[in-house]
C-alpha cells in the first residue's frame, strides 16, 4: 500500500526553525500514524518535498526505517528545480532528504512554467497511491486545502482512504507526547 503524505507548510504553523518543539510533536504524530498504517500494509510513503509536513514526514520515515527497513519513501517533485528559489540552507536540507529516500523523480520534466504542472502532480499523487495522510484542518485553511479538495473530489469516484490529522488530533498528540516525555525525565 502507498500513501501520499502532505499538509501544512512550516510557516502556516508558525514554525520557522526545525528546533521548534512543535516539529518533534508533528514527527511523533506522523510516526504513530505510519506505524498504524504499516500494520494495514503500508510500504511506500510519497511526498512532494514542500517545506513543513512533507519534509518532516520524510524525516519521520527515515527515522522509522531503523526499526522498519521495509518502509520505503519517494520524493516526487512537481517539477524540475523545485527548490531552486529557496535559501541555501533549505536547499541543502532538501538535497539531504532527496539522498535519503528510496526513489526520487520529478513529475514534470521542466522547471515551473504554469499551474497545470501542480494539477498534474496532484493527479499523479492520487493515481499512484491508495490513500493519503493529510495534516490539515478545514477550519484553518492553508495551501493544503488544494490537496484536501483534490482528495475529496477523487474519493467521489475512487476507493481512496484519507487519514486527516486536524488541530484537535495535534493538540491531543502534543499533550500525550509531553506527558510521556515528562514521565521519562522523572525516571
């Protein structure tokens, strides 16, 4: 089973450094979701490489590979030179993630030139996965609303699962995560 992992960009969550404690919570939440889905047959996680949920998701998959070597990841960029306009440190991180995945390619073989490339990429992600893990809350719109809308429309005519991690889920995960962390620190 393959899933498309996507969601908010880092700035949409007011996260501007990887050292922000929210990143640790998000990655932990994603790991828990992925472990559950591996029990149901998950073996591939596909992402587009955006800053935020997609990159933290790749980091989570890479960390899970230590205990689950059968788990594979694919970085499917919407177009060539996807990270070209990012700061140098963000480009370096992207290249490191790209080197760590099981497979990497661009859906469009040209650099960005029109929005159709993004629609084609979304269609690729939908037709090459059996479900999605989406960190998104319809009450707090962001760029992930485009993926959410595409998934909902696709579900009208296809058997396609959606695991939606919303703000309530993230808050509960954060509480549980920090309770466990505090208990471990006391021991």
